[in-house]
């Protein structure tokens, strides 16, 4: 009888311990998910700001591919990884589609959002939504 109580209490201890560990684990997973989402949003904002700086430099006749631009691009790529490269390429493809649609007079949601006239910065802000 005493052995049965000992085994039952041992099993009960392990079961309650597992539930507590699972709860902590779910809390940790949720926290990591939120932090990951925040990191992704910050990275996306950083990429959008970089794109807007490149456009501003182009307007102000600043030399393209200068050392500071390349250093900033390398820092972003090192920080965010290959996802940043893919996202920048995806943005460029979207902008090319918008330009082609404008040339071919095909209406887009960007035209609707900008009421027919826009600057490059406004188009980037519409296409690159964070």
C-alpha cells in the first residue's frame, strides 16, 4: 500500500511538473513570436528608409554606389540576412510593374491611392507598406 502511494505521488509529481514546463514553454514561444514580429517590422522600416534615401540621393545628384550607401546596404544585409535582399528585389519588381502599368495606361491600386499624380517617394510608401 505504501509503495502504491509512493508510485502514485511520483507519477503525479512528474505530470504536474510537465504542465508547468509546457506553460512556460508556450509563454516563451509567444514572447519569441512577438519579438520576431517586431524585429521583422523594424527591418522592413529600415529597408524602406534606405530605399527613400537612395531616391533622395538620386534627386540631389549624389554619387550612386558611394561608400556610405554600400556600407549601409551591407549593414542591413548582415543584420537581416537574405530575406532583406529578397524583399528589396520584390520591391523593385513591384515598382517595375507599377511603371509598366502607367506606361500602358493600365490602372492600378497605386493610381487610386495617389489620385493620378505622385512622386517616387509617395509610390514607395504605397508599395512598401510596413
